[in-house]
C-alpha cells in the first residue's frame, strides 16, 4: 500500500508537471512538488499503485485520456465564493448591463455572459442573480450565462447548485429567498439554486486552450478571473487574444484584481482595475 506521505521522484514529477501543462497550460514549478503529491496520493492508493513512477507509466499509454482528466481535476485549484471581489459585480450591474441589455433587445437576442472559470458555480450563479435583477427592471430582456471549467468534478457541483448556508452570503438578504430553496431534514443547512435561475445557466466543460469554444459569438461579458495567474506569458497572450475575439464590440472582460494585462499585446481599453472593454469601432488586434 502506498503510504500517505509518498512523493513522486524528480523524474515522475517532471513528467507530471509537463503532462499537466500540455493538457491545461497550468505551469507547475518545482515548489509545487508537495502539492502534486498531496493531491494525487489518494488516487494512487485507490487504484492500487505502489509508486508514482508506476502511475506515470499508465499515463503514458495511448488509452489514458480519461485518467489524465482525473489528474487535471485533482491538481486544479478551485477557490471561489458568491460575489467574490464585489466591486466587479457592482460595476457590472450599474454600468455594463444597462447598455448590454439595450443592445441585446435591439438585436433581438439574449444578453450573453460567459463565466470562463466557474469551478463549483458560485461565480456563475452570482452573475445569474445580477442578470435576473436587471431583467426585473428591463421587461422583455432575455439572458444566458455560459458556465465552464476544465474540471469535470467541479462542473458536477456547479450543475447540482447546492451550497452550505455559510457559503451563501449575498449582498442583498432578499435574494436568498428569491433565488434559493432552503433544505430541510437531512438537507438542513444547505441551499439549492432555484430551477428558474438554474435554467438560465448552461454548464459545459471547456479547456481555455482547446481548438474552438462551443459558445455563441459576440458575447457581452466574459468573467475570466483568477485563472491567468496559473499560466505562463505565452499562454496568457494566446488566451487574451481569444477572449478579445469572443467578445462583441463594446463587450467587457473582467479579470481578477491581482491579475493584469501588463506586458501583453492587446487591443482592449482599460476601464478600471480588472475590467477591460473591446472597442466599439476599430481597435483591431495589434500585429
């Protein structure tokens, strides 16, 4: 039985770090050796492997795609909560959505928002609440939230949309009863997003570096927050260009407060910390 404190050899760690990079663009330096060991050791124990080297041999096989997906699931960090970095949601509600709602209604289409690193769903449903509140004062407004992540495990939780009372902390107390159902009995202390709100959220697995996104073109808003910090400069450059192209002219990109486009070639207009806008006219991608 593999001990709980087992660690990969330097050779195994180098292989795992390269594998993770090739399949997710997440760059793991030598300081993440212990993290990888802690995240994977239980998986190796459950499968009966006696060493990380034996596990790597399996991952090298041509039929390892599903297991590679498990590795990515286990090593990705999925820290999130409702209305994280609240200034972004305030700006979305007060400045971005009124214009986006008018534009979508004029074009007879839904207002479209992509939550590109949705994890277990708290951010996606925070966006859904803000959109639902805008729809309450914009009769006839249609809207969709596209929630995606690379982790299948997290997306299962996003689809279920069940959260503990401690996690459902909302800026407006009225939203709890408006958008959540309270659990009773064995579900006491848990809340589930109501079906009507869940029905506006499409959940699917997307690797941000896959060949194409299965999303409608001309998105109004993209939230891709606290994801780029895990990528190297070349990957961030590629991703920023792809997000720019996915947005409609005038659309907004939100990134984390600790992130920046500094040092990257881009055609975005900087609006405020962590918020960028694709120009309405001109502003083609720099060559």
